[in-house]
């Protein structure tokens, strides 16, 4: 288990604690449990994923290119990597695959398989849907109370489980190559 995955576990637990706060408020008075807590939980889950991807990529970069340290080639590659990391936000399946393929020669999505997901394409589709939902939660406040909420409580449990499994599968895939 990488340090990046250990940090992900801490971050995902923070999101789960926020969901517990929602549950506590909802158990005493369902009308007082602010929906913003569910949106914040979703945002925190996706932020944990984004941080994991960035951290593991930086860790791999340091290991893979350590031998070149101090050379002009390393300076060029490091500048390219740092530039990519500055614009690497919202790691959907395409961006994540491209990052690891470009710098490490690994199609990380091929390892995205676990009990409920037997095909990487399905994982990519679900990841992209969660990314889209996170965008809605960040950029669209719930202004029309007659419409359904952006995220339901049971969806958050599925989301948390999905990203925990995804981070674990990614770590396992990269571990086979570099960790």
C-alpha cells in the first residue's frame, strides 16, 4: 500500500464523518438536515480521489526519473510533468489514463477491475458520471426545492465505496510496475 493510498483512506474517512453528521441531523429532525452536507460529502470524496491521483503520480515520477536527477533531460521532463500537474484537475478516466500513459507508459485503467466491475470500460463510465455529478454539486446550488436533490444519501455510500475500490485497484496496478 502506497503512502498516497494511506492518505486517501484518511481523506475518505473525513467524507464519511461528514455523512455521519448528516445522518445525525436527519435522525433528530429530517427537515433540519441541510442538503449541503450531502453535496459537501460528494465533493470531499472526489477531492480525495483527485489528491490520490496527484500524489501517486508525483511519487512515481520521483522514483522513475530519480536516476536522471541533475541532468538537462530531467529538467525538461520535470518541467513538463509540473506543467501537466498544474492543469490536472477533475481526474476523469481519460485524463487519468493519459497522465499515467504519457509519463509512465502504463494504461492504469486496465487494472480497474474488482468484484462488482469486471470491465474497465464500465469503471471509466461510472467514474465519469461521478465527476459530472461532482461538477453539478460544486457549481449548481439546489435552488428549486421542487426538483430532486443533486445527490441522495444512499448514492454517497456507493460513491465512497466506488472510489475506495478505484484507488485500491489503481494502487495495485501501479504497485506491480513501480511501487
